[in-house]
C-alpha cells in the first residue's frame, strides 16, 4: 500500500524508518547490544537510529544488512529496470536496435 510520504516532514519520515528498523530488530530477537556489536556501531548510534532515524546512510546500510532487509531497502530506492526500460523506449523512438 502506497503512502503519501511527501506529506510527512523529514523528521516524521526518519522516525518512521527508525521505528520500522527497531520493530524488525525486535521481531528477529536481536538486542541493541547485539546489533551494536555485529555492525560495529556503538549502542548510542543504534538508539539514535531507532528513535530519531538521524544517522548516516552507511549506518542504515550496515543495520539493514544485518537485519536481512538490505535488498528491500536498496530495491525501494534503486529500480535497476528503469534505466534499461528507458533505453529500450529511446531505441523504439529513434529506430535503433540494441
């Protein structure tokens, strides 16, 4: 189900991301301490991620990787089909074959 996130403030979006990661961590039975140890970030960083979402993208990537959701996170941002489809459409328009 699509949500109109463009209507949310940046802070609200970050908080929702943090909560979703916290929920995923708890669902998997992982403590903040374990996540901290496994990702190499201190517990304060994990707490900040889960409460405010205000961490670097590198932290988001590492935590997502450990929680086994990295593919979904990346796929939500990068659609690798679009560039290829765009090229195919351009080729159709200009009569070039690939």
